């Protein structure tokens, strides 16, 4: 039992390009001759549980996500962080949060903190490789000064919310009951004119606008679509709730509706990729940022734990890759993939060399995922160096009888004895 210290995963995985090694040529990494680096569409949902997708036998219908995953590669040994800011920082920097100082919790709206300025971000590296880079949606990596903003950290354009949670229609964000503000931004300006539009729809419309205005044959495109869904507050247009009227749990009903709205949004994005000529040379990656929150309608079944914990339900994520360029499709990958791995993997996919960025904790896992090499290399993934966000020893007040109840969570070292079995020791 650990009260504090680095929690890690040790697993056997396929060959990985380590920091400092040359990346394979694009035509070796992809399935056919590639005229230019592929367009990369990275889609992240917020607080979507392991069981909150159709292909995991969920009670939530996600036909679009199911089809994309079925025709691509499902990542069934994929690990993330238990809360928002650490996961997002690891994606953007390729480094564990214990190496960026963001391991303690989320960045709150009033907190004078953001992604460290000495970090070369993933979009900055992709810009160096000739990409046009755009972010739409939730940032949650700090904004206390302009240098923290997405447009100063490698994105050519940004449209979305900077804080961790906003109202899906009014874009009101609160840090406690006494401090609330409007949080929807276009670049470095406040986007007042979009109040009243449901964020999942609004973000999808923005992605379609970017695709329509860009020439897919002149420059590769990187879009980070970071939905705030399905994070609280539980809000959805009524037409998405009606199909789930049979669900007895009201929170689950609203949550399912929000997932269905995301599924439809992904359908609209993929339709736009085809319509505007991107699809045949594109790679779509879908992931969530952390585990689901059962009290808010999420489900991580059959995994133990929830968002904010180090159990599998908190750190094992949904993920898949879909692309017409894949050599081998319709597969399930058991290769260990950690969210830090996306940085070097996408840099490699773009034709770059990740050794140009020092201190990466992630690995280029493309060949391990796509070519399904036999497991030969050991790797550990640090989950954190601090106690859990939900706290190792929590207390909460039982308002009904005004008694305080205490519960505890044991933080354990997670060690995978194979690529398929994870045991707690």
C-alpha cells in the first residue's frame, strides 16, 4: 500500500521508437504511398466512462463511434490520467505530469498556473513540420496570462472554453458560488455572440468551417477537437434524451443523451472530412481524458473505481484509431498505449523526429499498435507522484443525519503481468 509515490504500470509491449531514435519514413508507417503527411484529427471527450460506448456492450447507443472503431484499431490496453488537467498536459507535452508540475490536481479558474513555458508542445512541433494547427473546445491548461493561451502554445486558431467546466448553453463558468464569468473564446477574445448554442453542436460547426476553408492538398492539417461533453453539468437538447426515456436513472438518461450528441457530432465531422477531400489522407484518433463519474451518470463497468481514482476505472481509457491509410484494419490492439505516447507517435506520423524534443516520457507506438508486433519491450507508465485527486482518505458530510463518514482508498502499484492481465500488487 502506498500513501504517496509514483504509481506505475509495467507491461510488455511491441517495439517502440524511443526518444533519440529516427522515425520510420511515412510510407513505412502507413499502408500506402503518402503524397504528404496525413491530416490528423484528434478527438477527446471529457469524463466518458469505459462502459459508455456501444462496442463495450453499453446501454448507450453510439453507432458512428462503433463503426469507426470496428473499421480501425481499438485500443484495449490504453491508459490515461484520472482527471482533466494532468491528462491534457500529458497529451500536449508528451511528459508525465510529475515532470511538468501539474500532478497535484486540476488548474482552477483563479489559479495563477498554466502549462510550463519551457515545454515545446505537440502543436508547436507539428507547426515546425508544416502543419496548420487548430484547437476547438476545452483547454483547461491555464490562462492567467496571455502566454498561457492556446494560440501562444502552438495553435494557429482556437475556439472554445479555457476553464474546466461551463454551462453548455450560457458558457458560464464558476469557481465557487461567489465568482462566475462567461467563458467562450475566439482566439484571445471573448466570443459573446454564440451564447445559447449547445457547445457540442457549436464546436462541431467550427471544425466543419475549418475544413471547408482549408485546402487539403496544399498543407496537412491538425485539429484537436476537445469536447466538454460529457462533463457536468448534465445538459442536452431534448431530442437526444427521448430515446433513453426507459432508463430509470435520471442522471444516466441525460448522460446517455450527451454521449449520443457526441456520436452525431463525430458523424458530422467525418462527413465533412469526406466532403472536403481530407478523408483518404487522414488519421482520426478518439480518446477520453479520464474515467467516468458514476454519480453523474457515467459507468466504468466492469472496472473498479471512477474519475479521480487510480483504480482501472479512473485511468483506463476509451480509445481507437481510424484511417483509410491503415495497413491492417478491423483489429483490437493489446499493446500498452499511454496518453504521453501520442506526442512522439503523431510527430513520427507527421514525418518528424521526436528526438528534437528532449525529455519525452512517451514513445512512438505506431508500429506496436498498427503492425501488432509481439510483446518484447518492457515499459512502465507513471500514473502520478501524488495522492489521488479524490484524496486517499476522504471525508464527506451525510446531510441527512449530520454525521461524518470516512472512507479510504488504497493506492497500489499496478503491474501488468502480460498485455492482457493487470494485477494489483
